[in-house]
């Protein structure tokens, strides 16, 4: 699924371009014994009553659960296990595995050594990638090795053009990064110093732009991180 982002380059020019999930093409192709193509599907593993949590509560301990599995297969539901499913929805449950309809969200903040610093009500976040103020470079170019050794990346998106003008725009950005073997930090907001939010209520991310070129082709990737690696004082 493709979405749009309003992005600016180092020259202050901006354009709305497309971004989408970046996935590498697999090097190994999986086929059946008859060399027919395969596909990935979602399969229902079990229902709540067959989960380990429910079995542990019902039987009173791991040994009792193990014995129950040996004698009666309570983890398997012959009516539902193995059913193909398509759409899913998130449901919050309580300790009895029953749906709940009123929840209170809290955000846990941890120190670099893993100690809990505070718990607070999560801040409301508003998407800023397609706002009036474009996503723009924040600071100077950063060597790739320095960024890779400092941040943990959780997602990546690929930027693509929608016409000839945006092709030239993105190609120049990729070329600058490729020739300097560097990455560029991106930020949003009026002052260009805010982390990126891709959807209302979503997480905030530090974003780094990586570019590669080969002949007349380019690749632009936005790497997202919400975890910075820091040393622990000994």
C-alpha cells in the first residue's frame, strides 16, 4: 500500500512523493513438489480457551498442563484450529481472557540500564508527514557507520517518484547521499525539529534517509528508529 509524504531537500525544494513498505525480493523461491507457486495465508492457531494462559489457570500448574496435553489435547480445537482467516481486529482482554471495553493507556519510560524511570499518559500524536510544513533535513550529513552503530531500526520505507520532475528531485537526493556514503536525518514540524509521526495516534520516530544510485536508477530509503544505543556507565 502506497502513501504520500511531503519532503524537502537541502536546497529548500519540496515535493509530495510516494512511500511504501520496502521488502527485498527473496533469493529462494518456494514451490510445491510439482513446481507450482505457493502463497502465504493466515491460519487460526487456537481460540482463547485453548491458549496456554487459559490452560495454566484451569489446571493450576505446568505439570498439570503437560499431563492434560498428553491425555486430552486441550490446546487443540477441532472446530476452529486451522481455519483460514483474512481480516483481523485488535481486542483488549483481561486476566480471564475476556474482552474489555474501557482501558487506560500508560507509557513506560526506561533508563539506558533498563530501570523504569516513569509511567505517564501517552501524549497525543498527530501525523506530520503530509502537513503544510514539509519533512526536511535536520542538520548535516551523517556517516552511515555512525548511524548504524547508534540506532536500532524498526521499519523502513522506500520513496518513489510519481512523474519526471519528482524523479529528478529524488534522484539528486539519492546521488548526494550515495556519493558521500552518508545518511540524512529527517524531521517535521514548523521548525523542522520534531520526530516523524506517520498516522494520528501513532508512534514517533527518528528518521534517517539513505540513498543509492546505479546508472540512471536510484533507491531512497527512510529508516525509522525509536531506540538509541547508549553506553552504560560502569
